[in-house]
């Protein structure tokens, strides 16, 4: 893949190296770090374009499309300020910063300049987390009453090669602590159950770890839909535990990140059903996140972690590996769904109304419709953006897409020249 975009990665610790590994497929990468030993180590491992001991010097001397901020949280804001001044898109490791001060202005600048700004809550890209969201949407446990989230680990085990007290996680001044670092859990609750209405919380330090940052966080959340969530984070548990337990009228479902499982309890049968995943499934969140950010930057949408709607012919095409992984699959069919297994939803009848209902249910996802003339003509009212490949030549076909409808109702916003056989167009309503 030709790399036309340049990315500056600020911070080359373990997180920085991980992001370099994921982004190197899409970007020419420069790095900046105050530690020369880290720079040398990174250059040995990855194909680095240029390196700097000062991110300010890098941004002054080079032009970048984006900056990945992978330094400790207390440094996020100053790096972001200079990056947006230089018209760079932002990829920011969570948490955003020590507090909210200064970030509203960053957001205003990004909005004014139309700069992509993304905070790396990567767990949304875990395939079996998406599976959990799909099961909840299908009301697998019925009406949801409450949820429990636990996020526990033992900080000295994180980096056994160094004293944990020297690690930023132990230092309040650098943005360490259970609340800020384990805030993945808060993001996931919002992703799965909606927005938070009120919070009662305790952020404290109760263990023998002797940290200046908090080692534990406990909270009760009331959501906008009146669901209740209890959560606890800590950095002193000898046995790692990361799970979300959701209880509803019909039963209970547990998402277990440590054991890579989804467990469902059925009240009628009094039995547990366990679906097992693997470490590869979990770790795929990092390359998926990198791809997502790159596609946002080049304004190219991606079906991964989104909804795909297709007809039966496309579904049964031998070159289409249906159901598509890490997506919500919707099949438009008049046949009995039991005869065509694998989809998450089956549509028939008024398709446009059903697509609208699906969009209301999954407000944070895009819906992609793929297929031939029948499906496109059937769903045209729901299509806001059309991706069209024009293949040169004359062909004997039974059916054609109604190009006139596209030209009369949409405007071409982009044309990408291909080779001697075709070109690509993007139309928008």
C-alpha cells in the first residue's frame, strides 16, 4: 500500500510502540521522545522515517497529516495544542487528560478546521464486545434492570522490568490511577447502555501500594433510561478480573475479557450457555482501531463494526464470506430465515422503514447497503451516499441500476480515476 499520509507519534513507550506497529501499514511514521534509548529501540523494531528528541521541533520542521499522542496523560494537552495549530488530526490515548480544562477549546479548533479528533477507547473494536452489543439489542436477557462492572489488576505486574512507583500510573501529577486509566469501563457502559444521568462515586487509595494516584474507584451510576450500574476499579487485586454482568427480566449475560467468554444464563432452563473466544479476537481491536482512524482521515467509511444490509443473491455469492465478521449482518429475504442461517436480522416487506428503525437502535453505527440493482432500487430512499464503480464497455445484463435516479437526486462529490477499465465515483444526496 502506498503511504501518502504522514504521522508523528509522540511517545515511544509500550503504548507508543503498539500504535506504531498498527499505524505503519497506513502512514509514513516519524517519532518523538525525550528518551534517546527509546528512540533507538523503536528504530531497531520499526521502519521509522525520522526521529526527534522534541515534539515541538518535529512539528516545526515537518508537515504532518496527524499526530498520535501516546505520552502520559499530563502531556496530552500541550501536544494537542501545538498539533491543531499545525492543522494536524489528533489520535489521543485515553484518558484525554488530567481533567477537562482546555479541551473544549481544542474541540472548537478541530471543529472549525475540520480536523479529525479521536480518543483511543479501543475496546469498542473487540469483536466479541460487538457480539455482546448485538445480543443486547436482540433483548437476549429481556428488559435490562442493572449491570455490574469490575476492572481489577495488580499494578506491579504491569511492567515487571521496572519499579511500579516510577511508572506514570503511580503518579497523580502525571494522570495515573485506576479511574483515569481504567476508564475503558466507563466508555463501555455508555456504549452498551446509553448515557449517564447521575453518579455517586468514591475515588480513593486504600492498599499498601503507596501511590500518589488513586488505587481504586467505586461508583453507582443511574442511566438516562433508569438502568442502574455498579462499578469498581482497582489496581491491587492479585487476580485480574475484567467483566460486565448485565441482568434483565429473562436472565443474565456476562462479558468476560480475561477468559474471553460470553456467558448467558437462561432463567427458564436454569442453565448457562458459554461462547468461547481467544486472545487473537481481543487483540484485533488495535489494528481495527488504526484502520478506523486512517479511514476517518481520508474520509473513507468502513463497514467494520457497522451494519451491512444485503440481498439473498449477494449473501449466497460464493465470493462473499457471509456472515461478515465484526459487523451486524442484515439479510433482505422473502424466504424462511431458518433456511438461510447466519444473519443477525432478516428484513422483508417495507425495507426502508426497517432500515430507519435499525438506525434509531444503533445511533452510533453506519448502515451500508451492498448488492445489485434490485436491492439498490428497493432501498434507494434510505441511501444518503452512493459508492459507484463505472466499468467501461458494453454488457448484456438482465438488470441495471437506475443511474438517472442517482444523477437527479444526488451530487457527485468525488471521482477517483482507476486504470483503463474503470473509475470510482462517490455521490451524496
